[in-house]
C-alpha cells in the first residue's frame, strides 16, 4: 500500500476531529493488518471502487462518537446510540470526502460508496491482496481508529506497471 493513498485520509481525519470535536488527534499506534478491525464504540465503513479500490473504516469509542453527535446536532444533552451512529457516518463522509478530493486532484478516478454502519465488533476481511493500515488516534475527547485498506486496481497512465501489483 502506498503512502500517497493513505496520507490524505490521515490528514483529513486530523482536520475533521479538530473541527467537529474541538480537540487535537495524536497518533498513538500504527499497524498493518490483513483485516479491517472494528474495535469498540461506533464504526462506519466507506468502500471505494475504480482505479483505487478498498475501504476506509472509521471507529470512534462511545465518548468520541457521542461528543461528535452533540456537536453535529447542536444539542448538549446525552445523545442516543442512533445519533452517535449517524454522527460517525457523517464524520466518515467528511473524512473520506476531504481525502478523495485530494486524490481526485492527483488524477485518480474512482467511485465512493455511501457509508455503512458496522454493527458488530470483529474483523472484516479485505480482498486477498489488500492489507489495512490501522492508525489509532488518542484525543482528549476519546479514541478514534482509522483503517485504510486501499490498492491500485488498474495501473495509471505513466505509472510503472509494478504499482499495479502493489
């Protein structure tokens, strides 16, 4: 997996957390995995297809998800779990939207699918030749995890053929 595919998502998450949750995000752990893993709290997965294919899984612990729900709704009362799930989907849209804009500007062609709520804990197996980069962030507002499982589907014009096998 190439950093040129991952970095826009990490940068976007940092900006969205600062704007929506009003706090900074510090990377606490980075790991490679053959699966995207939903660890805790509320999670949403966004799939991408085209020249780049894969998925992005955003997982917020309960504290972080409910803080985001309060900010997005403008209501400071304790949000219901459904509001927290919807907030995580909206954050996923924002993170992925910002990142794919950067990738589109670099000439990548792909389709972004709507976020899906991941309702149960566990692992989501990616395709055989795709690994997930799992980046965990600590914030004063709770923990956030971003799993980016992306690969080149077709080699791009002017790119070496080896990239298609990466």
